[in-house]
C-alpha cells in the first residue's frame, strides 16, 4: 500500500511537471491561447503561487480576458514579479485608470533598480501615463449630443456644414490629387479661394499644405508649418479665418492622431496646442469642425471601434472650455474621458433634439431647386438619384429598397430613443434605473442598423455603377 501511494504521488508529480513544461514552452513561443488551459489548472491547484498567477494572467491578457488578467497579475505584483507590472499598467491605461497605471510603472522602476537594470524606457512610459492622468484631471465638460458609426472612408457623410463654414471634400474627389488612396480631406474656405489639406511624402508621412486660387487655377502650394516634421493631417479653418484645427501623430500625441488647434498671427501659425479629453484619446482622433451658425461641432474617433469603422461625434462647442467638477469620482471621469456613453455628458433637463436636427440638415440640398423626389441617393460624383425610376439596374433598385427599409427602422428607433432619453433626464433615480438598460440596448441596435444601412448603400452604389 505504501509503495502504491508513493508511486501514485510520483506519477502525479511527473504529470504535473510535464504539463508545466509544456505550458511554459507554449508560453515562451507566444502560443498563449494554447498555454492558457494548463496554467488555469495550475492556478486552481495553487492559487497563491505567484509564477502560476503571472503566467496565467499574461495568457488572459493576450487573449483579451482583461478581468481575469487583472485579478491574477495583481497576485504576481504583490510578490514583485517584474513582468506583471507592465501588463497591469497596460490594463489600467486601457481602462483610463491612469493613477493606478502610474503606481504600476513606479513599482516596475523600483523593481528594475533593485536588479540594477536600465529604467530609461520604463521612465518614458511613466511620463506618458502621467501626462494622460493630468489630461483626465483637466477634462473639459463637453456635451456630446449625438454619434454615428460609419466606414472610415465615409466620414464626410456625417458632416453637414453651413455655407459660411466653407466646404469639406474627399481627397479623391478634389482638384488636388490624382491618387485615390490618399487618406485626407480637403477644406476650402467660404470664398472658395483658399484650400488646406494633407499630402503624404515618399515615406507616407503627411504634411499640411495650403493653396490659393488665382483666377480659375489652384497654385502656390506651400506647407502650413515650414519646420514641422510631424505627421499632420485633416485640417479645418474656423469662420474667423485664423483658427486652424488639425490632427497630428507628433507634437506630443497621446496615441495615433490627436486633435490640435493653432492660430494665424503675424504671417505664421503659432505653436499648436493639444486639445484635451474627451476630444483626444489613446486611439485616433481627427477632423475637428466647428460650425458657428449651427452652434455645433464634429470630430472623428476610432476608439472602441472595429477595424475600418469610426465614430463621428456631434458636440456643443464651449468657448470657455469649462472643466468637469473636480469632485467627480474616478469612475465617472473614466466614463466621460472614454465617452463610454454620450448620455453621461448631457445636462439634466436639456432637450438636444432641435440642435441635432439642425446639425444634420444639408443647407445646400435645401437651397437647390425643388422637384418631387422620394430620396437623395448619390451614385457617383456626377449622378444623384431622387426617384425609383432613376435606377438603371433592377438589382440596384431592390438593394436600395432595403436601404430605405432600414432607414425607416432607424427613424422609428431614434424617435423611441429620444422619448426614452427625455423620460430619463426628467425621471427620478428609480425611473432612470429602469430606462438605462433599454436605452443602451436601443443604442446598440441603432449602431447595428446604421452599419447595415451603410453596407447596403455601398452594395447599391457598386451594383449601379457596374451596370
């Protein structure tokens, strides 16, 4: 019996070692999903083992299970396992818990100093997160009143500028480019004699340029910032003619493109000023537009969006740039900075429906000669259809009928959502609790419908153009 018991323990230990060795081999090869089940089993067997928690936590992180990753990496950090610090810092940074991320980087620096290892790279990471923390603490109290998810190459479909704001054009549809894959927009001032745009060099780095229109010809191309080597793009000039908004991957960007503002003075643009949160994020944020006539603004962000999609946010400009009350708790600040829900930015009792409607109104279309039509479908740069008989392809007509059906669903859902939002703002705590889940569900459904509609619009356009 004793011999059998010893043999059993030996076999279990051998199996354990084999499982651990195999898991570590997969881990070191970067096969985290394959290694994860073995480490999960080991953690169950030895919950306080710091190495098991580290390896399992990293596997969870690399497979996007951030809740489990945080739990197990915290155990590893408590035992000063160096690798766990930067993974936890990344988790806290992604969720905008910058103060906790700062603590992790500081802990990692102390860990490296004990081992007499170089800390320069980690100190740079710490400085970046400290900057994010300062930006969050100085966050502007912006009211974001609407949002729409679109394909990245169709962002201008969400912008409806007043005539006195100038014009935004796709690069491929302008007079400035022959290439169709240039990722920029062209801004032309209200007089139609000054243009701003981004253009890539041979390395793909974008530079801002301006041109003047002499008689009927665009000429005198010159860089906006003569000595700036940053990747700058997506310009817009306000109605005052001197305030320039643009996006940059340099100038201290906190992640991808960041929004910046500058002003023209004494024949040159001043040093750019980085805009704060929630306009900027650790994702790409660009194409800031302010329409004084409509008293609204737009900007684009790919935060929390799948590949190829972006969200266009509609907000109320505030020249005072008032900051959020410093008494707000950190969770509320995180949600506001992330724009987790635009309703978090609303002022109780305010009705934004009229302003949203005005912002969505295309003045040029309204000013055009009226003729009976069922819709306005842009087929290409030369053709816009207004009736079903305009379609040349029956297949395209059927596809666009699906677009119109989805559009009707969207309008019905938006009306329902506006009513729910009104009840939410006017209701007590109990009413808000009841309404919150249905509002969030309707918003998700609305995002899905917009995505479906955009897909069918593209299908219709492709079918008709091929026909």
